[in-house]
């Protein structure tokens, strides 16, 4: 009679499986958030068309709007970090 050898893959680790599900759920939430933000900011539009036996969905990406918003965000980050560093440099140290 032969002995049956079972691999570790036959018995998945519940902790690893739960961790992978959480990571997947997190990535899905991030993707949905980016999609909602992009739609709200006008980065892309969705349109549909239908024929007799067909239906189509078109997604149009506005690269110029995306680039413009990216540059605005960079500028705002630079301004805020500069303001914080200036404020930190102006405050005297509290050394007695």
C-alpha cells in the first residue's frame, strides 16, 4: 500500500489568506477612489452607444486636464512645504 503525501498547498494558511484578502480589498478601494476622483475632476468621461444588436461603452481620457491637475498639485505641495519650512526656521528653539 502506498503512502499519500499531501503538499502544503492543499492546506492553505488562514492567516495568509486573510491578509491577501485584506490587501486585495484595499487595492480595490484605492482603484474605486481614483476612478471616482478622476470622474469628478474631469480626467475621463464615459459615454455609451447602442445599435440594433450591440451596445458599446467608450471611455475618453483627457490627458491635458490630468497633466494640468498634476502640475497644480505639485505647485500646491511646494508652496505648503516651503511655508512649513519657513515657519519652522522662524520659530525659536525652546532651549532654556
